[in-house]
């Protein structure tokens, strides 16, 4: 059974194949309008979502199938009355593919272990691979290639999106540079940095982590940021985090240190005046809605691939 748990355990060739399919799906959506005819996707959510829910659901509808939205807040699984293993074994008897947005990555691994249908990571505390497939598709559309480009990520380094950018970028020969405050609480996980250094050495890319935002962004082709207040962060931490991350805000001064034609990205949701200024996210270098749109195309490609529908 093949799953999408993390780009960490997908080969560069597998990532490339999905990106190629995502391009085809975007160019010719009608060619796939019956590819998931009468198939059902189960969407398990422990956290909120706009893009992930809508793009998966619309994607299944557009391919002739159906999606079930299931929030664990009102479920035996969420209340602890039923184990993850029993829940997913039962669910696997009803549906053809599952996506899950969970707090703990270990819970997703448990799901994948017991599921008898493919399982897709729709965001955990470890990673957010669907987002990064869409992002890589968007970068390639704007730049024509991925290998050799410098992607600078600014802000919360100990973060699912950061980790997935590092996995995807390092596997495809990009130079990923993370600018985040010093300390384990704000930096990419050390084991993930080590893995990505290995992937980069095989692909001709590189991975760097610094607490100097100017060094991180210098000469970058892509400048990327994500929320300082990810869904799982308690609101009472906001003031301290804003103080900590403020030097990493992507504003016009920081953008000016990247390449003149650098693109700006944010997986969204975004807060203007926090991780980036309004003039950057609403300015001419921003491609945030193109990357959001690609969630639809990239996830269709993931579903088709995992379900053997192509
Ligand atoms: N980028 C992203 O995953 O957005 P949602 O939280 O709205 O799904
Ligand atoms: N890092 C963010 C991503 C949101 C799509 C979070 O986990 O909330």
C-alpha cells in the first residue's frame, strides 16, 4: 500500500512524476473527469482548514468522485472511545482513499499502518507534503525549473511547512536557506536538517539554517514565509512569538535583498503586518493565490497516483 506520509520517504523520481502529472491535470482537467468515478475520499480533520478541505473536495468532485468531511471533534475516535487503528480499519471498508490533518505525526503513522487504502498527510506537526507539491509546481511554472534555485524561508523554522520545503527542495536540487531565531523551539528539527543535507548532497542542492534573516534571503529566487501562529500554537503565546519573529518579517526591505525578480510565497492563511507586510503579499512579486490554486491540481495528481488511476 502506497501512502503520502512525507516527501522524506518519496524518491526524487516519485516527486517528479507527481509534479509532471499535476501539470497535465492542470492543463487538461477534462481528461481526468471520470478518473475517480464513484470513488470516495475520506477527509479526517482534527484542525481547521480552508484550502485543504476545499481543494480535496472540489478535486474529487471534478474527477467524478465524492469526498466525506469528517471532523474528529464529534467522533468516537476524537473522544478517545475508539482507537485510531480500529477507526481506520473500519473506515477503509467504506472508502477508497483517506486524507488526514492531525496534530501528531505519530497518529498519522498509526493510521497508515492499519489502513487498507492509501493515506495522505494533509498536515501534521511534522510536515505538510501536499502544500509543498503545489508550491514546487508553482515555482516551476514561474521559473521554468527547480534545480539550482535558492529558496529562502523566513520565520518559524520548527514548522511543518518548513520541514516539507526542506525535504522537497533538497530532493530536487534546490538550495534551501532557513532564517529563523536560534534555539530548538524555532529552528528546523536537527534530524530533519541532517536528512535533508544527505538528500541535497545526492541532488546537487544544499540546506542551510541561520538566525540571520539577511543572510538567509541574500540572492534568493524564492522568498517563503508561513504563519507565526500555526493552528496548534496557543493564543497566549502570540505576544512572545511576535517579538521573537519580528526580525524575520518579510517586508520590502528584506525582499530587496533577494534577487530583483524573486517571487514571494506563503502557504496561507496569512496575517498582514506579521509574517509579511501587506505591500509584499499584495504586491507584484507575490504568487500566493497561484500556489493556493495548485493545491487542487497537485492533490488530484497525488490521489490519481496513490489510487492507481493513471
Ligand atoms: N495552506 C493550507 O493548508 O491552508 P488550510 O489550512 O486553509 O487548509
Ligand atoms: N504551519 C501552519 C500551516 C498552515 C497551513 C500550521 O501548521 O498551522
